């Protein structure tokens, strides 16, 4: 048994002080200080926040490694690197590449999920493509785009133990049947992204089973008062959660309050969409087999197209707090319980409720990370 004391516990939209958080592999509970067992090891939070661990449902890489490297080592390196940012669990995210390369990446993720890692926990995989629209491919490689046909359905079903989330363009040929089948007969969440759907096509996709939106505003038809597009459908539908890359580059910070008001309390999700240059110096890297140039805080293809980000999830949270009226006690949900709900792991992840996995982080007022715990085990400590 361990007890974290002398901290500000973020729980149920509140800041709780003067109590202790007890945990083993699971959360035991929030208790008065006189209820701490005599034999419990005490961890001094030194006045910092005590929060659930962050969950990143859209991240391609970190520390020079990419999910599409297709190796267990790459996934473990990413997992260890992002733990420093407060991430206790994540979905390694694939790119639009050949079916064989995607399968290799899925196999590597499957092994690491089963065996565990020294860093953040692999909850499954986010397949970003290859069932997308060429017109809004963004930094995805157009030559590997595939139709979401019967063969695609069988491929996905063969990996339904590891795939948690799929980005698909709802307007492409075969997408409706694909969305209906996967949403009804697997536990996989379907997201619309890299799509040129109009408002009606997007709403049809939602009716078919889409419940999420991949990096809202980016690589999709924009909001227009006569042609609301995918953005309009995502904001209008109560069924759909929206993830956003809050690095102040992908989306203007002035829109943060508007989007959050539309999707709060539980349908707004912070993601990084981080690529392999995350945690590294500026220079040339690769994403999905394409050269990416990292400079001045952004990652771009040679033609200037944004190619993921180098964002850290703790920085994304800080950006939202700085540019909205949300305090940390509410904003924390955008990186914890909301992503957990998006991929259906909220029964055991995302909050400090008794009985959930002991995924816990300590951070200061600037969201600098000091201690990270996954399932009761310390995976990062900043002394």
C-alpha cells in the first residue's frame, strides 16, 4: 500500500486538499490523513497536483521512433519517452501505408500490449487510414489509400483485439457498410477524418456508427454557414467526440473556448498527433515514408503541409488552461476520462475512482511533470 500526501487531488471536477490518495495496483481511495495505514509507504507530493494519468489516443511516435517502424523496440521507446509528459497509456497510431506494413506495426503493438513496457501502457492501436480521401490526405501517403471494402472489414476484424480506433472518410465508396459492420460487430471506435464529406455525408456516417472526429478542423471540410461540412457535423452532433491538437499551430487558440463549449463536458479530447521528432531537436525526420522538416515548433512536409506535431500532452493541457476559462480541475478531463470514454476504457482508466487502475501523475501549476505511475508502478520520476 502507498499513500500520496501533501498534494492537491483532482477528483470529480474539484481540487481536494488535506487528504491522501491510497493505491496499490488499483486506486484504494481518497482518505483522511489519520486513515493512512501505518505500514503504507508515503509519497510527498510537495504541494503539487495529484491527477489521473494522461491518455493519448492519437500519437505516431517519439524520441526518433515511429509506430510504422513496425518493431517492438520502437513502441517501447515511444512508451518510455511519453511517460515523461504525464502519459500513462496511449494508442500507437499507424499511417496510410501498405496493408503488410500496417499489419507488421499491429503485430508489434500486440506484443507490447501483452508484455507491457517500462513506460506508458499500450491500450491498443489507432489506425489513421488507410480508408481515407485522397483530396484531404494531408501528410498521409496517397498511393497507399485503400477502399473500405469487404477485404478491409476482414482485415480489421482479424486485429480487433488490438485496434481500438480507426479514422475513416465516411463519403468514400464502401465506407457506410464498413462503418456499420465494424461499429456493430466489434468494440472498435470509428472516427471521421481525412475526409471531404459534406455535412449530410458526415451526418450519414454518424448515423452509421461514427462516434469520434480525428484532429478537428485539420484534413476535413471546414465550417461554412451554408456548407457546414465535417466540422459543422462534428460540432452539431451530440453523439460525436472531437479530438483537437492544441499546440496553437494546428488550430487558432481563439477557437478553443468555442469548441470546448460545444463539446464539453465529455466530448472534447486532447491529443498530440506527435510524430517521431517529439522530444528531439529540430531537423529532418520521416513520417509514413515521407520527409518531414521540424522547425519553429512545427513539423511539415517539404510543400509546407503540417505533418503531425511535436506537441507534448502536458503542454496541450497547459495551452487549453491558458486560453480558456477552464481551470485545471475541469480541463484535466480532456486528457484523462474523455479519451478513456472515446475508446471504451473508462471503466478502468481515466479517473482516481476507487477500483480503477492506479495511473497517477504529479505536476505543478505549469503542468511540469514530476512523478508518473502506471498500475501502481513508478514509470517516471523527475527529481
